[in-house]
């Protein structure tokens, strides 16, 4: 795996950790924590990864990589589960979302040039 592969996992993690903290995953009932959080995390990560790959392939004329969608979904799953374990750490949210935003903006700047 190269550095860009890890970026997909990291961005998926930060997205789902943010969503889990905002929606208070820790207040869900046990069944929702066991079944719902992993399912929602995979779905949200898959949709976000698919959307970003589509944007890159459509606007930037790059190759649509389904493996990147899977990596984003896996990162999202990790972020959702991590949010159950250590919820609502504001510094973690700010740092991971800030870095993710910088990575996305960097990709867009490379495209614009």
C-alpha cells in the first residue's frame, strides 16, 4: 500500500468519527451499537468514497478505483467503532478533520493546476 491508500483510510476514519460524535453513537442501544454502527459506518464510507472517486474521474479525468472506495469504507468502519470506544474527543475531531480537509484541498489544487 502506498501513502495515498492510507489517506483514504484516514479520511474515512475522520469523517465517521465526526459523524459518530455529533450523533452520539454512545447513546445508542446495544443492538444499534453492535449492528447499526458498523453498517452505517460502511455505508457512509462507501458512499463518500464512491462520490469522491466519481468526482475525481469526472472532473479530473483520473481512473475510478473501486479499491479506494473500499479503503474509505474500511477507514469509516474503524472511525465509527473508535467513536464507540473513545467518544467526543474534540481535539481528535479537529486534528483529523483538519488534516483530511487539507488532503482534499491539496488534491483539488493539483487538479486546478
